[in-house]
C-alpha cells in the first residue's frame, strides 16, 4: 500500500501563488503516474493536473492550463503543483493520487487511481 501525504495548502489572495507537494511515506514516486484533483463542497471531484510515470509528460485541465505547473523533484520523491494567478474558483480541497499502471487517456479519471492522500485545503480570498 502506497501512503501519500499532501502539504502546502493555505489561504492566499486572488492573483497570488501557492505550491502544493505530494510525497510517499518511505517510498519513491519514480514508478508512478501522479495526479492532482480538487473538490469543493457540493461539487464533483475534478481533475487538475497529472504527470506520467514514464517520460514525465504533463497534462492539465483547461481551467488551470497556463496557470498551474506540475513537476517532480530531482530524486523523484515528491511531486509538486505550483499554482499561479489564483482565482476564487480555485478554492477546494486538493488531493494527490498515484497509480503504477494508468494509460494516458485515464490520467484525468479519479476512479482509475489506486492510491490517494488525505487532501490539503486551498482557499483563495476574493
């Protein structure tokens, strides 16, 4: 079982930046595709960004493309989500998820990921 822990959430003003991190307890994420998802109260969990397990190809939802950047650290121990030009609509509980076998077409589908963190809250003031 892969245990994931997110951190970096908090309160930020509109237009500001925040960076989230996701790491595996006692493990490397080198062999895993990692996705970021978010969920606001009363809304469905939605895809934000993902980084592929092989080649580190990056994918983004239309709502964050150009504003958010997903990346891995040099040792492949952590995955980051740098969020820029934040808007009130970005307010949500953000989760990271990982899977060893996902194909590219499944990266945006939450139900396809086997491992999930507990989430970190991001609140953007308007």
